[in-house]
C-alpha cells in the first residue's frame, strides 16, 4: 500500500485495501462465529470453568476489532500514524465514559464493559474508515468483501453447533466431544 500511495496509483491502493479486508473477513468472521456459538463450551473445555457467556457476548465485537485494526494498519501504511493515534484516543475516551455508564446498570454489570468495548471499536473503525474515504478516496465494497465470509461463518457456526449438539446426545463427556468437534 505504501508503495502504491507513493506513486499515487489509486487503483492499486483500492485493490489492495479490498484484498486486505477480504482476507480479514475470511479469517475473522469464522472466529467471531465460533466464539459466539461455542464460547461457553470452549472455556469449559480449556479451563473447566464457566463464564463462557462473557466470551460469547464479546464475539460481535471481534468483527469490529478486526475492521479497526485493519483500517489502522492501512492508514499507517499510507503514512498517517498520527491520525490512527488520535482516533484511538478518541475511541478510548468514549469507552471509559461508556464503562462508567454501562457498568452501573445492574442488568448489564460486566457485560457493560463488553458492550463499551464493542462500541469503542465501532467508533475507532468508523473514524479510520472515514479518514481513508475522505483523504484517500478509498472505498470498500462491503457487500463483496464482508457478506460472503459472514454468510459462510453463519453456515459454519450452524453446522458446528448442530454437530456439537448431536455429539452431546451420543457422547456424554464434554472433553471428548470438544476434541472431536
């Protein structure tokens, strides 16, 4: 990206940005789906403890963390690391305020921190993407880049959950079932 920006090849920059986000979604969407569907069981398998609901609750945030990190890397590659830092500080300040507000809501409790983190990364990625769009005219075709990997991740998580529940009825032992899955 840095080389394409240096020679002002906007088409190459756009193609590389599309590719980066596509690869990110191909990797990140299934990870988020797996945390969402199997978070509780994975935590129970690895540590023998409950609390996987917290892991599952943060799964949606993984998608926004991925977008934020990729957009930050792209912005830095375009020679604007200061912008990324400013955007991170803005998102962080909003997260701190949201932590205090959401944690005080008894129905949310620790989930308030998870929701504030998700919102923090939504803001951070939005600021980075807006800067890329305004300054470098970078447009991401989200339909092409994100929809197919997200659909595949949903199908994958549905199949995984179905297999896991099927094995639950056939094999009673948690650890063996997780190893098979």
